[in-house]
């Protein structure tokens, strides 16, 4: 019945810091799009996206309890993990754990963990 995830929604306290982290440090593309009633923002990567909600100004419908810092995300990198680590260091992003061995949805992974500006846990991985 379910094939893949199209998008997720991230609730942020600081929209500008969130956009900087995901575009500058992780290389996602900012997309602006319109619904019939409002302009929305999303972070695009590959065939997926993260829609952004600003805390206290969330769009409806939304999660029952939409709060910043409640996500635990894992991304598969398009480059070797050693290059990811260098990019994180260039952007002054502190690695809180890794590289470590993990198990993903499709294969074993090698991962590093960081926190975004809202303290969401972000795992960046390569197939092991």
C-alpha cells in the first residue's frame, strides 16, 4: 500500500536559522510555493521535501502536538561520509556522535549525528 515518503513537516522556532542550517550546511534547496490561501516554504532534496512550519504560526491541518525539537531524522548522503564531516566542520556544525555503525531501512549504515537549530536530532549516513 505505501511506497515511500513524499514529505515531512518540521516545526521551527527560528525560520531563518533553520533555513540556513538545511540549505548552507546540508545543501538542500529552499522552495517557495503557494496554496490557494498562503505562501509556504519547503526544503527540497532528491525526490523529497521538508515543509516548514513556524512555531505558533503552523498551517492546518498539523500534527496534534507540533513542537520544535521533536524530530529524529536520518538522511542518506549523496557523498562519502568523510566529505560530509568536512562540510559540517566548515559550517561549524558540531558532530555529537559518530561515525558509528547503524542499521537503516535498506542496509547497514555508517552515520554521524548533529543537532539542527531547534535541537532536532539529524543523522547523516552512507551505506556501510
